[in-house]
C-alpha cells in the first residue's frame, strides 16, 4: 500500500503534464488522452442523437394526426420501439467488438467508445433522413 501511495503524486504530475501540453486531448498518443477525447466526442454525438430522435418523434406525431382514421398503427410507436431496439443493439454490438479485441490497459474501452461513435453517427443520419423526400 505504501508503494502505491508513493506512485500517486508522480502519476498525477504526469497526467497533469500530459494534458497541459495539449489543448486538444485528441492529439495525444496515450490511453488517457484517447479516453478524454472519446468522452468529448460521445457527449457531442449524444446531443445530436437526442435532437435527431426528438425531430423524428415530433414528425411521427404530426403524421399520426393525419392518419388517425386509417387503421394503421401510430408511427410514434414505431419510432419509440426502433430507438429502444437500436440502443440495445448498439450497446451489445460495441461491447462484443471491444471484448473480442483482447485489448488491455484501457484500450478496450476506447474500442467500444469508437464503435458507439460510428454507429451513433449512422443512426443520426438515418433519423434525419426519415420523411426527407
């Protein structure tokens, strides 16, 4: 335990120096920088995904107003179910991908985050394309 306590101050200094040298953590070569970078990108993509989903849901509700008497299942229910199923797929797919790479030292989390980013970008594009034509 004493050895661990002795390692903490130099480690904190190294981490602080590592980030201080770079304004953009995405420019860094190590797993710490990659984790910070992936986190920032994921936060931005989650915001875009939320906006795209909200827009698709609003459009589905609008379309449902005009087709109430048609006997069709409301589009809103399809949008909600699709998003729920997609989230489950994304999470299990990216976890499998990351775990199958046998990455150590934090890199499996980076692989998973990159997978989530890629699949989320595709989902945003899909949601934005609904009713576009």
